[in-house]
């Protein structure tokens, strides 16, 4: 799973919404899975690593709609 997770992290960091959505479509479990090698969740990655990048809101929505954990990612921003 970490290889798929890392591909999604790269899409977040590049602001590549289409690739990000394609990865989520191919594997919807990415919205709720946890990584052992980077940010624990993709939503946390979006929140912390996408400042000043395009499509931050759309990426967050793409994760929240299928059930991404909300509390932990947003606590990390405090």
C-alpha cells in the first residue's frame, strides 16, 4: 500500500488533481488508509504539504467525501 500512498503524496505535492483523483478512483481505500513511511493519512498530507499549491480544497474534498478521518489531520495543523 505504501507505494500507492507515496504516488498520491507526490500528486498532492505537485498539485496534480487529475492524477490524485485517478489514484483514488483506482484504489478508494487510499482515502482511509494509513502510511507507515510519511504523513499518517493523505488528508494530513493535503493539509500540511499543499500550502500555496493548486487544488488543495478539491483534494481534501476527494478524501473527505469517501470517509477520511478528520480529527487527526486537522489537529496536526495546530
